[in-house]
C-alpha cells in the first residue's frame, strides 16, 4: 500500500515579538488538533511575527523554540515545521526547522530575502534547498517570498510536496493564491501554503488563504479565518499522475550557481 501523509495547517494570529507568548498560543492550537496527524505546519516567524527588529529578541529564544518544537513533536508523534528568528555565529537567520517526532531537527535558511521590508539588511540569506524524507514522502519546505521564484522551487529532486510557510499580507494575497497553484501544476507535486492571519505590530493585515493543492492544481483545503486546516497527501495520486502525464521528463535541464 502506498503511503499517505495527514497534515494539520495551523492558520493563526501571532503575538508581536513575544516568543514565550506565541509558544503558549501554539500549545493551545496544537492541543486542539483533531485526531492523529503526521505533520503540523506553522507560519513563517511563528514565534515573533515578521519583524525586522531581531535585536529585540533574546538570541537564546531560537534555541528555546527549537526545544519546544522537539517536545511537541514527541508529544504528538508528528513532525513540526515552521520558521523562526535564529541567531548563530553573529548573524540572524529567518530559519525554518523541520523537527521529526524522534527529535531530529533539520533546517533551511530563507533564500530570497524580502527586500521590500529590508529583510536582506538584517537576516543572512541561505543558499541551499532542504529535501526531507519523512514517512514515505520527499518534502521541500520553503519560506514566503521564495514562492515568487519558480527556478528555486523547480522539482529537480523528484520531491512529492512543496511546503511554504509565510507571513503574506492581504494586499498581495491574489499572488499567493495564484502562485501556490502554479507551483503545484508545474512541478507535478502537492503544494501546501500556511499563512498567518490578523494584524501585525506594524499594522499590516493578513487574511490567511492557507491552502493545499494536488499535483493537478485541484484545491484540497482553503481558509480565510483563524482555524486548523486538514489535508491528506496520497503517494498513489502522485505516482499515477506522473506515470500518465510525463511532464517532468520534459523539464529543462539546468544548474544553479
């Protein structure tokens, strides 16, 4: 039997620049998940909101939040993924952690800094993708602004699903909707996007639109309110459609320098 992966997408407001309060918030959200799931997905910078003031955050908070993620992953027997501010070797990073139920953590640093907000001036950008093998699936987690750059997301690793965690504001949410669906279709992969909701400390509004698309671009989940969304990824759906529609075999060959 081909594997399936049950997801819980937590679309939540965030408490501005307050890691401890956000950990307590997500304690409650995770406790409210209905039934067993395999993967819990949190928004970008879920412990602080999308702040460009990392100096306001105690550098030790990153490690505290990773340990919290490890505890929650063990408690729920589900992997947890989301990005946080992480201080390392004198630099701040917008770093996504994928934490396995057994405690192993893997990370990805956001490749495309959001220059419109000055992210490039306060966070060190990453330069390599992360491919996670988990319960029979190959997953490629990316962060927010990365969604606008299809070359970076191109499925040259034969992954099964893209996962985007985000703080994507309401004025440009149509682009979010359109690009999530496009990334699914062009890569013949599931595409999962988890956005926040509410207003941040700078007054920017977020309307959610967290969603899941299958390899043909069909929408499996979607919401514009604060809630937990559920979806199940089916490996058979990927295999059967890639065998019938061999579009990935015709993809352009290239390498990133």
